[in-house]
């Protein structure tokens, strides 16, 4: 096993016999001839042939006097002497699309990192007992460059990584998120793939600048106390002619078996995890991102596609050596991946997008798990978005959608994800999914976000959701920032900002996220009233929060709810406050308990609950706590 293949393969600036040039090294065991071509030799395949090591299938050539910035490709001849051009699988930098050549680049050059304090802090923290609120974004459509002047930099579609840092870091600080999660930045030819169909697993996309520019973005985030997670696709790759597909004229990176090798869902090819080099290639890609870009975590995409032999396709009865449908070699890869990352880096986030009921995704490999430390909770997301689409009068017949997630909420370490996938392809934006009229949609979305932040699990919200974008996400244009001129949208942004700050200030909402000890139902049976109430608990027995959610358009005055302690209570957060765009039905006075059992609790209180509202109450035992 070698998880640093990038140190050997690709194009490396070297000095040989006193002459500086570039050493090219490539794995293509089934090729008949290979040469390096580019502007430096007029793309003449006869000038710079590579030499093959027969035993390893590795080709190499040293070309003197080449420098950083040289554009190149490999001209490969297969066994039948068919000739084709390929980009370097280990390229550290690439041309911007539609061009597809690789660029000689030194990824090992010194960079003035200023994030030691952040990395040291991350190494000491227990991430399971920390607040985690992730802002997912697509760099090409968060904000775009609309400067159409005559200057050298004018007319670019995209902002540079440095320009993004200048705008994004203060925005994340303003809105209160703890991390950003960036959709894939590995080089990819097609914008419409959003980065999920890649070719350059060591090449940060040049759409937004150089690798140094991206390092600057990460550095600025870390200096501001913001974590950086990258989406990464270990299961499949695009079939563009210059990429990994049929790289040496044979199925090299993909399976030779047609069913295993082809991915009809996305029109891509699946990596072959039976080949040691392919596994090492992907392991090296992951460690490269952590080592050279100081990222804090990976969100591994489409893990279900790796776990099953025939996932999301017509079944042919394909079985593994044990007679089951699990893809054993891919499972072994995932366990190895996580073991390596957790061995090399302190407290990384290894998050799986896994959409089935596969067990122990977030358990360590020595316990039979896959070794991730978090998994997206796709069940909660699907159930809740379906529930919120019903009108309040229909919801009593679908109450199970609201409560079912608590049957399994502690079986894994979950992230509650409202991601990009839920606001595209005709699914509507989050705001437009809500039932009701214009104002009720905003009320419902604030209430839903409040429920999400009260529910066990870390949080993720896709860009645009923080101010209630009405249209679906469009990868080809920036978010509708103009909506912030309208009061309801501006108030929604204020709400998310305050909700994040409130969440981060209350340990009861995150200290016991993955333990049933941190959650207790008060009442989940009021299906006809569409009211639920529950308690979130911190490690301190006196640190608990009562969460009440009203999923109807009805207002409840002096509604009685059971409480566990004979203490005074105070409303500490309410989605219906007027500064958030609500009607301001709140509980401004101290709430006195009475000695009356209710909801299987020894005491009770009476409160006012606004329509379509989530509110949070806290007992008064000690000083401190969040104040709105």
C-alpha cells in the first residue's frame, strides 16, 4: 500500500546530471508506445518517447530544460497501434476547460501557511462534542464575476479563489456557520457535472485560479476559525477521451467487467478496487488534499455506489465470492481510506453520503464498520421535506414522517443535510417546497430550520437557503443576492445568522448529538394538533433545553407542556420574532411551573405558541446562556 504515489508519478521538476528539467512518470502497463507531447516539441510524438519498465508497467522520461508552466499530454499507442492523447492522471494543474492539457506545476513549493493555531486547536478538540454547522457551496455560482470591462482580468466568468476568500470569509462569519463544504474542486471538463465527474484527482480546478490561490482561500478560512471540507468522488469518473477511461487502450482504472465498470446512472465509469494501483491512486488523492491544502475533511460522494455490486441499476444477479451483493473490494478500500486518514491527521471529518440502511457506516473498522465519523441523514431529509410539502391540514395523516427519524437517530453519527441535491431538477427551492402563501412559506421555513437545529445531528445547509432563494439552484449563474433587498429574505438571513450563534452557544444542542442520553421526547403524540416537544440535554444535568415545534397555522395561547424540573423557564429563542419576519408571538416573561404532572413529566408550564413556529425554552438554574 502506497498513499503517496503523487511523490513519484506525474511531472516533477528535477535536476539530472546538473541539468534542470522535468521527469515524467506514468502507469500504463498495456500501452505499446508512449511519448510526451506539448508546445515545447510542437506536439510531435516522435521527439520524446518514454521508456517502459516491463515488470511494473511504469513509463518514464526526463526532458531537460522544461519549466513550470509547460503544457503537456501523453500520446499513447495501444496494442493495435491506435494513437490517442491523454491528460496526466497525476497532473497537479490543468488547463481551464474546454482545453484539456496538463500543466507542469510544483505542488511542493513553500507556502506561507498561517493556520497553525487552527490546526493545533482542531487536534485537541473532540469533534463529536462540538457544534458543527456547515455551509455547502458551489464556488462557480455562489458569486460570479460580472465585470465586463476591457482590462486583462475583465470578462472572466468566475471569481478567483483569492477574490472568493475576500468575500466568503466575512460572509461565513456574519452568518455564523462553523465550516464550509465546497462541491468538488478536482479538475473536471463539464460544468454541468458540478465537479462530480472528474479527471484530475490531484489537480485543483483552474476555473478559479492556481493551487496557491486555493491554499490562500483555505488559509484565510482557518485564520478566521472556519473549517474547510471538500466533496470528493471515490467511486466513479467521467468517460471523456482525455481522461482516465480506457487509459492505455484497455479498462485500466475501471473494471473490465461491463456491469461493474459502467455506471449507467451518471454515464461514467466505476473505479476498479481490485487493482492495488487504483486503490493507491485514490488513497494518494485523499492524502494529497489533506497534506498540501490543509483541508479539514472530506465528504465522500455516492458511497452507496461503492457498497453494492448493482446499485441503482437493473439487477442481473451478480454476486460476490461470499454469495452476497456487497462490493467487498470497495468496502476494504473505504476502511483502509479512513484508517489512513485518521492515522495521519488529527480529528478530520470523514463524512459519507450514503443513502441506504447499510449498518455501521460511522463505526471504526475494527468493529466491523466502514470507518467514517459522520454520515448524511438522508432518511430524515427525505421524510421532512415530504412532510413540509403537505398543507398543515394534511399533516396529521403523515405524522410518522415527523417522528420516525428518532427511531434511528443514534445508530450512526449523523449530519442533517439540506444539500444542493434537494434544490435542483424540478424539486423546487427549500422555500418553494413549503406549503402556504408567501408569508406562510417563510414562517414554515424558519420553523423547519428551528426544528432541524433542535434535532440531534450536525447541520448542513446549501447556499441560498440562508436567505430563502425562491428559484432552484442554477450552476451557471450566481445566487439571487438581489432578494436581500426584500424584508422577508433579509429577515431570513438574520434568522439563520442568529440561529447559528444560538446553536453554537448552547452545549445541550450538540454535546450528546450521537447519544440517546441527549434526547428525550416530551410529547410526540399530538398528531391532530401537529405539535411536538422534546428535550435536548448537555453533559451538565442542569443544562437542558425544551424544544417546541408547531407545524400548523393555529396559534396556541396558554398551552400546557410537561417539564422535568420545578424551575422557572425562559424563552431563549423563537422563530416567530418580528426581527426574523414573524408575528412576534413570544413569551417575554419568566415562565412559572406548577406542580402538575403532564406528558409523563412531573411538572408543567403554560406558554404561547405562534403558528408555524419553533421555540426554545431553558430552565433558570444559573447565570449565562444565550440572549437574543
